C-alpha cells in the first residue's frame, strides 16, 4: 500500500488538524484567557449566582453541536444554575487534552480518539454518549464500481487521518482489503470531484451535503444521491462511537460539587438536544446566530442529519452509554490496524473510562418533569439543499 497527499483547494473549515483529534477551527465565543478551567463548584460568575462552566467543542460553531447552543440560547443552562461558555476549537487544540490539562470543565470528542488519550494517561471519563450512531461514510461515484468495501481493493481512498480513519481501516481489515492507496484528504470534497480520489471520506451531516450542493457539470443541475455510491460503516459493522461528553474523572471522584454540576450540565444539555429534535429550523438558526458561517440550507441539513444520529434513542434515553456499543468500539480500537500496523490502544481501558451514573440522574430528572428522553416517534424532516448550501 502507498500513502500520498492530495491538497486541492482549501480546507473546508479553513483549518489545520492535529493528531488524535478532529480538525479544530473557529474562534472562541467568549474569553480567551489562559485559566479556562473555571468550573469548580465553589466558583461563581460575576452575578454571584451561577457556576461558570467551560465546554470545549471538537470543531467550529456548526449544527453538529446544535444541542449545546440551543441549551444556551433557551436558558436551560441558566435554569440549572450554570453560566456556560461554549468554546469552538482552534487548530492546535485537542478537546480531551484541554480537559485532561484542567483548561476546561467538559469536552466533546469521539470515543476511539479519547481511548488513545486515556491509554496515554488522561484521567477522563465519558459521561454521556450523545451520538448513538456513526455519521462516517466512504463515497464514490455511482459508475466507479465501488459498491462494497471489497471493491476498494486497488483504489485511491481518501482519508482525513488524525484519528478519523479508524472506521475505514476496521472496514478494510474486516473485508481483507490490503492493496490500496491512502490519499490525505482535505476537509472538503474537491479532490474527489476532481478525480484524484476514488472513494472519499464524508460525514453525513457535512461533506456528503457538500456534494449535493455542487453542480454536476454534465447536467447543469445539482448532484443527486443516485449519482453516488455510499459505504456506511453502520451497515458494515465497523461503526465506532463518536460525539460524547467527557468529564474529569478525578474531579468526579473527589469533588462533590463538580459531580453535582455534571448532572446539571447534562440535564440542560440533553434538554437542548430535545429542543433541536423538536425544532430543527429554530436550532439551525440559533447556531447561525452564534457565529457559524455555513449556509442556511446546509445548516438545516446538518441539524436534521445529526438528529438522525441521536433519535430515536434505543439505549434507554439520550446520552446513555450502551455497553455493547462501547465494547465493540473498544475491541475495534484494540484490533484494527492502520497502514503502519498500529492500533489505537493495546489493552482494555480502565473502568473509569465511562459511566452512566450522572447521565442517568439527569434523565431521571427530565423524565420526572415530563420530557421525552427517547424520541421514539422522531421523524426527520425533508431538507432541500441549495447551491453552495445557501
């Protein structure tokens, strides 16, 4: 196998990326001061009433995080006694590292990436699994003959790397595909559309939409889903757990006020995700108002697709970490090898790597208040993408 680099056009988010994390871009929505870890229970805001909390996202402001922005906009955090600052990430920030270093109180990150950090000594724990399903795809043109993972044999395969590639390699390992060329893909679909990549990496809520917002030069109309062939890692059995909320395990064990804050933060956050479920257009508008530069139709598409990753909840309520899904992710993290033969982790993570204790308390409170924490009747809306996502 060979590894090459293709850099056609600019990064979709205009960002640089760092190892073991998603590419991280955009400016902070609040203070840039260095002492970001300000969520201990005995600290208060200027009002003397609210507990300040800093949440580190793994990407820039966009509807991937609509639940958090909705919770802030709708006053759910304030109702729980919290003054929450949402921090979109910069190019040199790894969310789990910021958390482990005490710079923030909570962080959003993919599970396999954090498993690697935990093995390296990060004392953090998954306290809520927001995305129940994976959003990662491998996309090819419909006439390329790539209808299954086995068809990737001998092909140029786009991958972002930096920890985003493990579902792809799990799929390649499972299918026994060994002859391929990994092309370092920018966070856009330019190289794919130019023919430099046979099968490109895409998220259902972002890069796949970029394709459907692009004009097909042969027809003069926007590309349609039938123009592409999609490999979905959920269908292939190699999906890994993605967006989760991580907390400081040591603080949870030693600081009762931080533990209480965690329950309050999760309760308000889950309520924000329920708002995004029931009000997708309003949630998209909230994210746009918070500073996202994505087009309005793209933003709504993203809100809708992210909702599909969460709802309906089949694990007993949004945020519950399903043991079987966790174990499957851990096993793939131990067994999947990349093009160098490396794996994410070499041994099982400690028992402190995840807990349902705090999210269950939050769910119990929400249920007692009459909130629908499972969304069994959830149905996605129809979204029409406009050229360029506008």
